[in-house]
C-alpha cells in the first residue's frame, strides 16, 4: 500500500479505536474532509448546498436538501444521518439552529463533525468540532453558512463568504462562485476530486423528487469545479427546453421560440436539443418552422432521420403521410 494510504488507514484506526472505547459501535464514520456552502435565496425561497473535496463521490454523502424545508452539509469525519435527520427535524418545525443543536447533543463524537444547515425561512447554523483537521473554519452570514476543514489555508471560508455575497445571478450561480473562490484560495490541501451542487424549490408542497431544480454530481475528475460549471450550463439548457415545451403546450409560440433559442445558445452543438425543438414545433403544427431545425439535426446526427419516422406510432407526431414526407426528405 502507498505510504499515504497507510497513514490514512492508521489515522482511521485510531479514530475507530477511540470511538469503540466510547461504546459507540453504531457510529457512522467516513472521512469526507471538504469545503461546502448551504444557502437560501431570499427572493425565490430556493434552498441549496454545494461542495468540493478530494474524495470520491462526495455528493452522495455530504449534500442534503428538501423543497421548502431546508438544506444540510454534513462533513469532516462524517455522520451521514445529520442530513436526513436534520431535514426531519426542520420539517417538524425546528429552526436550523434547534435541529443542529439536537443532533450535536445526541452525538457522542460531535468533536469530529462539521455541519452547516439552513431552514426554509433563512435561519442558519453551523458546527465545527474541535477535532476537525486544520485548517478548519466556518462563517455564518445572512441566509447562508460556509464551512471547511483540512484546507491548505485558513482563509478559505472568508473567501467563500465574500464571493457568495458579491456574486450575482440565481442561487446555483452564487453557490458556484463560492466554491470557485475556495479553490482559488487553495482549497483542500490534498487537491480536488469530486464536487456536487443541489438546489431545490422553496415550495414545501412539492415532492422531493419534483422540487429539484439542479442536482449535479462530479464523482471523480481532475478539475471537478470546471466540470460542474459545464454541467450547470447543460442543465440550464435542458431546463429551458422543458420551459419551451410547456409554453408550446399552452399555445404561446413566442415564449416557446425564445426558450428554445436560449437553450440552443447555451449548447449550440447539441443535436438532441435541436431535434426535440424541431419535433415539438412539428407536433403543434409549426411544420414550416421545424424543417430548418430538422435539417440541422439530421446533418449533425443522421440517425435522427430514421428515428423521426417512429414518432407517429408513439403519438409524438401527427400520423400524416404528407407531413412525414416533408420532414424525412428535408435537405
């Protein structure tokens, strides 16, 4: 085993021995040293959490959020239960501070945990155990909190806080600015590997699986924040396409065209976006407008020409031979 791996194994063994002696054999111990931010958008009510670390698949453990309830980042020597349990407590009416205090009080090993929480009204709370690995820090601001441990520099939290407060754009954009500022300050002393961003609606009536505005994860990458920003752009393009579909269904052609145009501007080389734009226009009787888009999609990916012929049977295009002939033969 590599020397670094042996050292980490030895450190974990020490923690495991200490925890076992404390008779907490049901502990949840997982070393996810990292930096993160949780926040609420005061205008939209959206709730979000974002993180980067040098650890595989950080998104499945650290980030938690529920529409209209709250958001949680649980890290350091992680106890994953802080995520779902924190959301449960906030759903029951506790503030972020009350929920976090309840969980910390019940945790025999709170001194190795680091947690940030925000609730649906913008109350925030954080906890950094004194056995977190230096450099560690946390800062609670207006409707957000940042936290970090095992950093190269002690100034990471300050950089995140300043970046978030000065950033413009929606919540996802401001969360990204905070992460990028942390990395610009040196970030994790071990480097970088994975990242995640989760933004949910502020509407508590939405189901957890419907209220996710952005749910992006970079599991293993040499430059996870660059990849996360790329995926955020992709996600924005697909959201615009969905908005275009909704406008088309309600008969608002002007808004439909604007949404599709904006989506294509974000991803001009994505032939699938072009194809479904064309298909939606044709399905709602805008065949003339759809033909240039079909032509472009077919040129970029010839198999779309074959696939489009299957759409009438699926109810996605009119079962009209003349219309299909015009589409299939377009140059």
